[in-house]
C-alpha cells in the first residue's frame, strides 16, 4: 500500500489464476494456490522495505474440481478463506514454525455420500506427503464398547490445529489424530483417539473455526467466527499421563493399547519433557511397569526419546541420524505399531518443493527450510542413515576378547575423560546413589567407544556442524545418557527410602530393596539390548543387590549367563564383608573360580585362597626356571636340610634357589615365598588326610 503502482502489478500477477489464498500476518507471508495443468502452491515473502518475492513453489495432488467459485472472507485477523463452507469440497491450511524446522500443508477431501474422510499432510521439511483415509461409519476405528457414531453430515471437514511439532486433525465426536511431524516414519509415534474421549468442547462446526497462530509454537488460539469466542488449544499433560497409565481391557491383548502408550510417552518426553516434575511422574510409571510391554520396551524408549529431545534442539537434521525409538532396533516390528484400526496411510516421498533463485540469498526461515529439505533428500537416498546403537556390539565384543590393549585405547580413554568432566559438573552435589565412585574399566572403554562411533557417524553425514560442535554434541549426548540412568536410580531410591545400609552384604534384602534390584536389572537388560554404556559402579551396585536378593545358586547362574558382571570392587567386598561360614565359603570359592584377577585371592584369608596363590606362584617360578635351564638341586647335605617330606622339600629348595637369582621376581605377590608355599602345602595335606580342620 506504500507503493500502489507496485501493489497493482503484484495483485494482477497473483490474482491471474488464483483459487485459494492464506495470509500470515505475524510472518508477512502470502500463500496462494493456482491451477493450470495442475495445482501449484506458491509462497510469497514480504519484507519491511515494501518489497516481496516468490520464494517457494509446491505442486499439490488435488482433485480437478476442488474449487469452483472464489469468495474472500475478511475476518479482520491473519487468516483468509476463499469459499463459503457449503461450497468447500477441499479445505487447505499452511502451518509453519518460527525457525524453518517445519512447514506443513494440510488439506482434506470429503467424499459425499461416503463413510470415509480423506486428508493429507504434506511435511515440506521432511520432503514427504502422508495421505490418510479414515473410516467414519465402520466399527474398526471405534472401541468395541463404544456406541455407534451418528451419520456424518454432508461435506464433513476436519479441523487442523498446529501445536508444537504436532498437527491435530479433529472431527468432533468421531476422532482426534495427533500427527507427529518430526517422528513420522511409523504411525506408532502419532496418537489416534476415537469415540467420546475426543470431545474438545467446541460448540461450533469445524468450518466455523479459524486457527490463529502466534509467534510461539505452543500458543495456538481457535476463533469461533459465529460467536466471536476464542479458545486456547494445548496438549493436556494429565490426559497423556492417563493414556500412559491405562490398562488393557479384559480379554484384549495389550498390543491394542501399546501404540497409544508409545505415542503418549513420546509426546510427553519429546514435546513436554523439559518439566522435571513430569519426568519424575514418568519414571514412577516406569517403576510401576518394570516389565516390557508386548510391543516395546518403555525404559529404552525413555532413554532414547529423552536424548533425542536434547539433541534435536542443537541442530536440524539430527532426527534422521540419531535414534529416537528402540522400534528401529527391531528386526521384525510388531504389526500393531505399523497400523491403526480403521485408518489407512499412504506415504509419498520426494514431494519436490522448489525454492526460487532469490531464496538462496535469504536468511532465517527460508534458508533453514531449504537446507532442511535438501538434507532430508540426501539422507533419504542413503540405505540406513540413522545410527543404530546395537551396531557397536561387534566392535565391543572384539575389544573385550583382546588380551592386549588395542592400539586406539589411549584415544578411547580420552573420550571417556571428556564425558566424565561433563558428568562431574552435573552430579557433583548428588551422591545419593554410589555411582561414578570407582574405575570400571569395561564401562569406561564402552563409554569411550560409543563417543568414537557416534562422532564418526555424525561427521560422515552432517559435516555442516563442524568437528568441534559435533565433538561437544556427542560428549554431551553420552554424558546425558549416564545422567539419565543415575536420575532413574535416584528417583526410585528416594521412592523406596533406601539408605547406605543396602550396601551391607551380611543382610537379606527387604521388599523395597527387592524392587530396587528388579528395576536395576531391567535397566541393565534394556541398555544391554541397545549396547549402551552405564555409569561406573552400576555393575557393582547391581551385584550387591543380587547377592542379597537371590539364592546363591541363582546368583551364580546370572553370572554364568552374563546377566551380571563381576567387578573387582564387588569381589573384594564379598571376600572381606562375609564370614567363612560353609555357605559363604562355597559362594566365595565359586566366585573366585569365575574371575581372572589373581590379586583378589590376597583379600581372602583362607586355605583355599592360600593354595591358589601357592599354585600360581610355583607355576610361575618353575616356568621361569625351565626357560633359564639351570639351577640344578644337588646339595642335599646343606645345613637346615629336612628329610621329613622329600618331594615338598625338593620343591621348596628349587623355589629358594630361583628367588636368590632374581630380585622381586613376582611383584604382584611380594608376600609369597618358599616357606609360605611349604606351609600351605602341609596344611592342605593335613586337611585332605583328615588330621586338621580348615
């Protein structure tokens, strides 16, 4: 209006073949639809200097007779419609966010005299289109105990409501479909509700409701044009928690409610997860539902979804590279996670938004949207761009099988030190659960290896971030993973009011401690399934609970099947804290047989450990003697010669001669000498002959 002569030319160009228009006042963007051979959606950006340019074109797959007449309705707000509701066979709306992370084009088609509704959501930022066909009259989409729905009125259209990265598709009294515009690969990450539970309280028809977007993504208002009433629209945390905590109906498999639980869990964690009180409620739900569901593992979903929320805020494109759900780790995804009863979905890739030449020079929204779509096209062309955590398992097994330190061990240890520097700043004032207090060499290696593999993956597929930023992102990712595990343990520890006495091995476990062990073991199973590292000290704490909760034979079976890992800290505590009763003695001896660290034997003052030390000592010195080929024992008349037990005396003399040839020949067993070996052998002989007690 400041330049009328330019406005007229622009208006003539736009109105030449216009059949639909939408104006967004808060972004100063105009979207309009034209038709020649096909329908083409154009986006025009207006600037403060009174200039404008067409920045994007998008071809839409609409039926030929979508628009017959043109009628503009000026509501005095930021949104314009093109036709009266009675003449509107197709409704279109465009939703964007502030930063360029998302642009969604939504349109619906109602098949007159049909019991089906068609609607399409074009995810421009994901370069794909999802077309849904919903059955309105059949019983498939309704619960078995729900009353039959009323017959749909002619030309029924859903209401599209954008909230965060969700597009809500709402038909009053029929269904509410919360489409996840970020995690869109599988239907299980979108929430579909039907029946009486989807009444939003709107009195007007959806055709009389206009969406008023604001600068903030979560601030969405709905205007009832007939009454002038404005509604605030937001996702209900309480209702999502209610879905999460819902039980399966009697006689129906849990898989029927698993997809809704999974979608609600991701909505709570990814979209609303910044609330610490909400996170505590979810952890409490995890504690009450320790066992995995039929279709998914809730602990794995909690860890991956929480990490995804943190990392997605750092950079675009990470949702295609980082895992946000354990569903992608499954070889065979359960059918219940891939389909919605009564709803069919068709996905079309490469919808082909065309950014005009000048858009490459633009900053802000359009440059980010353009980069996001190009990055999506590149990642879609790759066979498997998403990082799969379990793929590290082969490298991890190879590392554990090596007897000598690998060549890059120093590099791996440097990665671990970087992670611990971040962890220490997070939990320096929280020492409720005894983690990060010991050197667990295996977990330290897995932490460093995870950092290395994840960094390598991101540098290969997302070089735009730069090595420095990627290194910081990966270190914080792994540190946050360790922190999440610690946070889960602390929450359950406080819930059961556990104290330092739980670390005492002499007492049997209480019911609260049994619950804690069960929860810790489920975390262990979940992380091992994904090959994720755990905080140093976790295996020690889990073994302490296990030896207090389980019968000894069951505890040993857990070790043999690698469900539990013996650490040096745990074994040393076992040797020193438990007395030498018959039961404890058998347990200690069974544990010693299962470890390779010989220095643990010194911690147990017992003939069994003394015999083991003596045997190892004699074997080592005799092997050294065979290599040197000398030191023959011929002097039987030397002073102090004892002839009571000639074989033992012969061995003792050989050991004495060998010890004289080398200073400190066995450094890790300095308290071992020939006299000790002789006394131990005599003691064992007396016990075996029944002349002495152990």
